[in-house]
C-alpha cells in the first residue's frame, strides 16, 4: 500500500523535529532538513507497516491547510510505500552460494565457525552498518 501524510518539521537547536499530526506517536528528527526528510519517510513507513500487520485502524490524512503551525515550522507531504518498507527492513534469511578454498573451509569447520554469522558480520563492517 502507498500512503501520503503531512509531516510537520520544526527547527530546534540546529536540528529538525518531525511529527505526523494524524498518527499518534509517529515522530522522528534529523540533523538537517534533508536528514529529517529521510527519517520522516522511514518513521512513516514503519508506523504504517506495523499498523497494517496488527490490523489497526489507519486514520485518513488531513489536509495541509488544516494543520496549525508554529511560525518557523514547515509542513510537507511524505510518501510511504509499506510493501517497499517491509522488503527493505525484512529480517528474512536468504540463501547465498559462495566459494572459498578447501583449506580455509577445513580450518573453519574444525573451529566450528558459523559461516553465515561471519559473512553477516563482515558485510555489516564493510557497509558501515
């Protein structure tokens, strides 16, 4: 499902707080406006995905004109695709086939190395995650 909701961006001490007036407890923040936009998409996708999974009511989005704003606040629409969100945040395991030298395989097996865990750790380190 795809949704569009208004988000309110309020600057505070060089950062931006983001709230979604229509969605209880859906908020985030960012180091700057670009980061806040990125975080808003993630927060909205997560909130809506959990609501769908739990069978919760998802409120209709209000119009930008109906939202009361502080003088320095910005309101903008944020798009969320819950199917894409779930694909990108899924913990589902996928099988990968790889090749290593026989001697390395033998040494690792003797030490009861978990190949999947080693690969995950190395990928996280390589990707800076």
